[in-house]
C-alpha cells in the first residue's frame, strides 16, 4: 500500500468546511495491513517515521474506521489495516462554554488532530483502566471520550489534571468521587480511595 496513492484517492473528501467522509457507508475490499501506527502519545508513524504534516494526519484521521477491535483507513475503493496502541485520538485541550446556569454549561474537547467534541450525551464519556504501557501499579480508571463512530480519545494527562481542578468532589466512606456537569448530565471523572 502506497500512502501517496491512498492520499490521492481521498482528495476532495474532507476539509474543515465539509462534513467528514461517510466511511461507515464505504465497504471496499480489504487490501492488507500497512505499517502505520498511532502511538500512545497520539503521534502517527509510517514505517517507523513520524508523519510531520498535520494536514495529512487530519486527512487520514477523517477516514479512520473501527470494526471490532481493529482499525482501518478506508476510501471508497481501498481498506487497509493500521495499528493503534490505545486510542486513535488524544484530548489535548478543553474549555467550558458557559450557559445561563451551571447545569447549562457544556464542556468542549479538542483532540490532537483538531477534532472538536461537545460533551452532550451520557454515553460519550466512560472510565477505563489505561493501557499497561502508561499504567502505574496503582492505576485507576481514567476518562475516555467518544469522538465519533466508535472512535475514542484518551484525555492527555495535562488536560485530565486541569479538568479535575474544575470537578466537584463528593466524599463517601470508600473515598472521593470527582465529577463535572455538562449539558445537564453528571459525568464521573474518577475516584480516589481512602
């Protein structure tokens, strides 16, 4: 598989001004795996070298598809497998859009590829134990955010800690639970045991 040919097939399918390509409607034949990896830190590598062009990473991210536990880049005529070490996206920034009241506020997250996700549904955020490569012996579940089409993002450590500073704390016998409210929904960010 040649990335240049793949890029040519995608010309005109995605830009900031247009919606994402309808990859869920594309079912081309599987053409094999390519040596493309999305690392734990959110960087994209092709044949061991980082892909330095942000526009190319954004283009490939726009045609990313997950089937079961496998990830693919798809065009209308080709489908190639890639390696994802944890999640394809990493939340690097967030902000809170203030509503008329605290319950009307909405948290908005931005990934390393520029995807913007508004936290508006209860099924968009879940706690998961991080992968072993970044886990310490006392690791607790951390937030993962659904970006789109069953593609998830892990919150970067800095973004997570900044978000925890905004969280409400709820102590009980077992420990302390941290949560935020977005679009009127309470989301648990984590718990610390006593």
